[in-house]
């Protein structure tokens, strides 16, 4: 009996001992697995649970004008970030944070909700509100002990001190979206980062963005910071030295604004509410001013844009986000007439002394094609006998129609393209510029399945019909005339510098075309353009009192007819005509006439450039606070010069540019009439 009991106890003991051994074996294996196989992973998770990392955004690069003045900089913003893991199961924290930020708890939960497309650590700070007002910052800091996992930081954000000033040129930045995150996944962007969306901010994003820094905290069990473990300074972005002249840009903006307001209030052209101005140096392609109206304040995109602000921008029928200087396509009207004269002279279809007679109507088409001097209310008028330079002075449609007939539409189209019309100029500015359009007989046959009608040649010769140009293309046409046929690629950035002032890259003037205009042809065209501005010319009224003896101006007015709309007003000019330094083009949509609306704007820009009747420039909104301290003297443009000094443009080379051209531009000569005729066959 005892032996049976002992045997049973022994069996039970063995079973229990075996069970204990198995359990210990499992524990040892599990311990080995955790310590050896997953030790590094668990240690990393433990460290993450004990530490928190917060990113320090890098200040974006500063924009300087050609004289070293700050145009775009940065200011300090107070942003609030949270660690999702520290607040997700703490309703009291969410409730308190919601009340202070005035954001619903549902919205807060949505902001910290993991994004499966772009996963991040739940222990990483993510921004939930930016650019907080001082009162909110104070409330957050007072409640710091009750807000574990919540951090308020001072962050540099973009600041545009002049508001709408050059808004289409500078562009704006905005928080990166899902599409951009996927597109630029190899460039270390994260949710909450900002990125250039428009203008120079977009075109030079890689240079401007800089490299973010960060700091690592040790935290307690509640997620409250105990001490700082690591700190990495952010590296500011590179700076842009622009070709823009702040004074010229300010005057261009104000002159265009004032003219639009004047037309709306005091003239019959109440719909004159948009336009564009472009000024460039024909000797090197430097853009001195670029304005488009209506504009927008890029500062509104830095923070949270309100519904009203968004509707005013995106539902506005005038499209304030369109840069009309490079995207607006308009018929050039009579500002195209120098190309018509040029074509006829090059084709030997006219001599400088030949006279044409204008009685107000075309000798072939009669009342179907009349000169602008014919007024239905006051009766027929006429220009009488005119040579080609007088035809330019008087902007005579009859002279131009005859020249167009002699040259023909295809040759006229070919010469238009030689001047750069019908294709982008190559300026490095986002969004991409429009191409405009140059028609010819082959296009019409292919696109419309119609033959080219003879009267369409008349419309073409006076800059109307199917022809469209952008303001920047028209500026290049007049730059070519002013510069004896040499055309430079328009540029806005002269160099990129590092935060310490060291030059990273310099963009040199880039010659893209040489039409080799002969002096005889140039003199004839220039004489006509000078007479446009002189007494008796179509722009003489706008330039009364301007010191033409000291700063002679060569220009051309344009009035473009549009069905069901008021006429567009256009004016293009260069000065001084003897040694041109500046080209100015002004477009005013539904402005009435080039002489009445556009020419006065151009005059104010020329006055500012030549220091005639100086007026103060616009003030800045407030003193910008920048974390970058590069001296303005170090940022001065490499081609900076005073108004009456010549820039050295002899050094023409391929530039290390962001444009899509990487070969040395060709020097082209205009074809002979025989060559052109052969090509047209």
C-alpha cells in the first residue's frame, strides 16, 4: 500500500518537475529571443518611449533686389506640435487643447490620425497649428504641465514685407500635399513641411528650402520633457539676388494700379480692371520690373487661409493668380507694326522714300478695312501721303495693310518668329509661360480647313486677327530693335549665394539670337518710333513735359479691338533711343487706347528709371524678422549699375541655369529675300 502511494507521488513529482522544466525552458527561449533576436528593436522602442524628437525648420533663403535691398525674408511664428502616442488615450488633454486652440476634438483626432501612405513614428512630434497669436501661446505655456506631449516652438516662416508687391514674380509657399509628397519622396519632405508652389518660390525650391535641424528630449512616463539630449542646428536656404529693381517695381505697380482706378472712376472704360507691366534691360535680358493686376498677398498662404480669402482668389473671374506678364496672350495691335515695316524693308518691297496715300480707307477693301482715324460720328479723316516711318508715327493701318499685301502672310509670319513670337522666351519662372501664336496659311488650312483670306493679311499686318503675344514676348521684340537685333534670354535671378554670402552660382547674360539688323533698317524703324512719342505722334500727349531732349524715347501705341469688349490698350517703348537701357511694355485689358491708358504708365516707369520727378516708393508692412544676417553689401547683384551706367554684357556664355537649355545659343542671321521665298514654296 505504501509502495503504491510512494510510486504515485513519485510520478506526480516527475510530472510537475517536467512541467516546471518545460515552463522554464519556454521562459529561457523567450528571454533569449527578446534579448538576442529582438534586443536591438526593443531597446530602440524603449528609447523612443523615453525620448521625443522635434524638427526645427530651416529658414528659407532671402530675396534681394539688384541693389541689395531685402524683398522677401522670414519672420518668427509660434507653432504647436503634439506626440500622438502621448495624447491619444488622454481625453482630458484633447479637451483642454481643443479649448485653447479653438479646434474641435474631432479635428484634432483627424490631424494626429496615422497616414498609411506616409507612416511616421507615433512618438514623433507632428504640427497641428501654426502661426498662433500671442494670447494662445500664453495659454498653452500656462497649461504646460497639463499638456504632456504638447510643444510650442518658435519657427521661421515666410514673410513678404511689401504685400502684393511683385506677388506673381515671388509666388508663394504652402504646406506640401499628398501628390507632392509622392513626387518628391526622395527629397526628405514630410507631412507639414512647406514647399514653393508658384513663382520664384517654386522655380528655385531646391536652393531656397535649406536643411532642417532638430532636438531630442528625454521625457518622463507622462511624456513631459525632462532634459534636452541632442540638438542639431538647421541650415538656412540659399539666397537669391534678383535683377529686379525695387524702386522700378514699386513705381510700375503703383502706376498700373492708379491707371486702372482712374479709368474705372473717370472714364467710360469701367471694365479696365486688369493688366500687366514688364520692364527689362535690352543689353542683358535683366527683368527690372514685372507686374500683373489684379494681384494677391502671398502672406495669406503662409498661415491658414480663410474661406473668404480663398473665394476671392479662386472664384475671381479676373484670375488674380494668373501672371499676365508671361501667361496673358493678347493681340499686340499696332505695337506689332515695326515687324511689318521690318519685313517689307528686308524683302525689298518698299523704299524709305516711297509714299503711300491714306484717305481713311483701304484702296482695295474700302469701308471694310479702315484706318483708326476714321470716326463714324465726325466723318472720314485721313493721314494723306506718308512714308513708312510716318506710317509708324501715325500708326496708319492703310500703310501697314499695303506692306502686308506686298510681303504676304507667310513671310510676315516667318519674320515674326525670327523676333521670338510664337514660342516661349525661356524665362525660368513657374508656372510656365504661354507661347502666344503666329498664324500662317498652312496652319489655317490644317486647323480650320479653310484657305487664307486676303483681308486676314491686313489684320495680321496691324497686329490683330489670329496673332497673339505675351507681354514678355513683346518686350523681347522691342529689345531686339533697341539692341540692333541681339536678343538675350530674360532672367530674374543674377546669382545664388549661401547664407554666409559666398556665391554658389552666377547666371550670366545669355545671348539666344542675333538678327543682325542693319543700321539703315534700324534707323528707319527707330525714326518712326521716336516720332510716335514726339510732337504730333500718337503718344505725344502722354509724354508732354518729359525731357525727351535728354532721354529720347522710341515707342509705339496700340489699340486692340475685341468683339463684345472694350478695346485693349498697349504701349511698348525703349529709352534712351540713342543708347537704350530699358524696354517697357504695358498692357491694360479693356483700357480703351494705348495712347490714353498704357503710355502714361510707361512714362512713370521711365521717370523712375531716369530719376525724373522722383516719388517715394511704397512702404513695407512691418520690419521683417529674419534669422539670416547676410549683409546686403555681400548680396549685391553682379551686374548692378546706376541708372546712367552701362552694364557689361560682353561676357555672354552658357549659364548654369534651371532652364531647359544647356548648349551655347546660336547666332542667327536673317535670311535673304531669295532664301525666304525658297522656304515659302
